[in-house]
C-alpha cells in the first residue's frame, strides 16, 4: 500500500475522499471539529508539494437527492479557516460546474464537491459514478477512515479507475493506533464497553477477549447480562434474544481468565427522560417501573480503580445517558479515570461515534491518547474485519 508520504503531488490533481460527515448545530454551524481537524495535514501536504485537491465526502444519510441540511456547503467556511486558504465549492458532485472548476484548478488550490450521497450511485458503488469522480484527477487519495467500512463508489470502487492511489494521514494514524491495542498491548489492558446494545458489540467483545485482561461493561447493554443471570432489571433495556449469548460471554471470559466486570449498581429513572425521578438500585434488583440509565456510584468507583491500574485502555460506548446531567456521572467518572491513567503513562484509545462525542463534550478530549474519527469503522477494524476502503488501496 502506497502512503501519502511517499508521493510527490507536484503538478498533480488529487481526488481525495475525506470523511467530513460532521455533526451540525440547528444553525448549520459545526458542532464537532474532530473530522475537519483530522484531514488538514493531508490537504496541506498535497498543496505544499505543488498539487491541487478535489475533496469529496458524504454528510449524513440523505434519502432522495439534494437537501440543504445535508449540503457540504456548510463546512466550506470552517474548513477554509482551518486550512488557511479559500476552499472553492464545486456544488453538484457530478455536475458541469464541478467539471469546469476541477479542470481549471491550479496548483495550490482546493475545491470541495457537495454531498456524494445526493446520488444513490454512491452507496450502490456504481461504476460509472466512480469513474466520473476518478476522471478529474491523476491520483486517488483515500483518507476517509470513518467511511472505510463502506464499499461505496468513492471509498472503494473508484480504485479500479485510477492509475495511482495512496492512503492519507488519517488512515495511517487510525490503523497504527488500533494496532497498539490489538497487537501486544501494554498490560494490564482494559477494554471499556458501553452503549445500548450487546448485539452491536458482540464481535468486538469476543475479539478483545483474546487480548484483554479486564473487560468493563456499562451502558444499556449491561442489563441483558443481569437478566441473563436471573436478576430483576425493571424496565431497563434488554435484548431478550441475546440472553444466552450474554451467558456464553460470561463463561468464555471465565475460561480465558479475563476479568469481566459488570456495574454492581445503577442510577435509575422512572422513565426514559431527562426529568425522570431518580433512584439508585443494585443492578440485579431494580424496582418495577425503573430503568437503569447510568452506572451507580459503587460501580463507578470499582471501574475507576481498574482503569487507573491499566497500561492500555480501549473505550467504546458511554456508561449511561451522558447527555442528561442526572445520568452523566458514570461516564464522567470513567473519563476522569481514563485521563488520569493516560497522564500516568497509559495508552488510551477512544472509539469514535458516541464515546468520542462524550469525551469531547465532557472536556476530556486533550487528556486521552487518541480519539478515533471512526465509529463503525473503528469497531470493524478492531473486530478484525477487512475494511473495503483499506482493501481498495492494496494492489
Ligand atoms: C459515520 O459517521 O458513521 C461515517 O461517516 C459513515 O457514515 P454511515 O454510517 O452513514 O455510512
Ligand atoms: Mg455510521
């Protein structure tokens, strides 16, 4: 696989797939800059070499053609500002205006196409669409790690229609950091899993069991484990069809000598709402009408202790509904412990998506080792799957 460092872009036009699928506020300002910040180095390198860049991305999941709220025009100004140069907006990704702009693009210039998913061809991996995107450049740079688990026209299929292809800095960084966890991690290695569903994380839990010393489980998915062991969980989230699987995971952990830790207590609400009445229970004895919405204080303390003794930490998924003040303590406590462990020399990787958002919102972004730009993509990479966007870069 050719990497960006080994390529000289002088006089070349680069067609660059980035992931600028960033969350926007109601006024269309950017809410989280992680993905914008991530691509700056790649674009700067192309420009510094004397090349030009045609950037392309998707944003959200538009249903049927152009929709203003999914337009990448909203990221042109913040991207220009971070780059320190004016990014031209090409509009319709396969339109005549974009063709002309790309044809006239001068060394040192950067343009951005509008949302590729305004065309169904993108997700379908349509060859004509991919060919069209490829035709404007001399080289394809793949740097959309967050979308590398999709076999779409611009993330994978396009590779067939370019003479040269290289991976960008984001791709390199993400893969390198993932390896620090999946290959010979410093010990003890603790994986912290959260989020609503066990079913989303089964493969990761199974894979990580091969390397982890501790697996901490929080978030909504913990209650499936308590129910499976005969606990009473009130109205807490539960995947009834995953009860056997939860027991199997517990057994497997035992057999492998992995310390699988569930939250002994929970902060519960009498409804799924920010203003729910709050009560604490042991997680296997939750009162009727209540549901676990955060790990409890005893669990938070136990988790903290394990985390602070760790040398490698992987965190994927919040411990509770961290956007609501009454149910944020578990996630904040865990974030604090991860930050302190990192400051004491541990390597900490935060899987993208919800956990990255929580870590940034709570203000711990600068106190962990690495925050991934990929949610699903990082999950699949860690599960050991081959990502189509990476496979496409190989010969
Ligand atoms: C993401 O945010 O998950 C990536 O940008 C990929 O988007 P998708 O999940 O809609 O394919
Ligand atoms: Mg996704």
